[in-house]
């Protein structure tokens, strides 16, 4: 079995609302955004460093109950919005020579 990775993800506005309504612990997601590194002083006086992902878009992957062990819902409660198109796969990218880059 493949080991899971966990990251701190920061979501705002509609993205945060989507997460609150439709995601739960153990749910696989796809996140599109930017990485932010920052530091802060802890209460014990030590300097701490954190890496966070600032989410622009979050998409739920798999079924609602996948990975949670929960039974499927059988009520007529709200359903999540339709999934957005999948991000491009690695096969959709074209190899570019470094000499062709403008920077």
C-alpha cells in the first residue's frame, strides 16, 4: 500500500466553502495553487519554518466515501458540484530545450 503525504493547505472564499461542505478527513483531492514558505517565532522562542499550499482550486477525487470506511449516504442531501476537467497529464507536455527559453 502506498503511503499518504499530508500538506497544510490554505483555502479562502468559495474554495474554503467547497472544502467545508464536501470534503472530509481521508478524502483524496487535487490542489492547484502556489507554495508559500514562511517562518514564525514559537512560544518557546525557537524559530519555526512552515511550507503551505495556497489553494486556487481544489477538486475531490474518487467517491465521497472512498478511504473513510463510511457507508454511502442514502438521503437526498446536497450533492457536490460536478467535477472540473482533469488537469493535463504529463503526456500533454512538450519537452523544451533550455536554449529555447526566453530567460
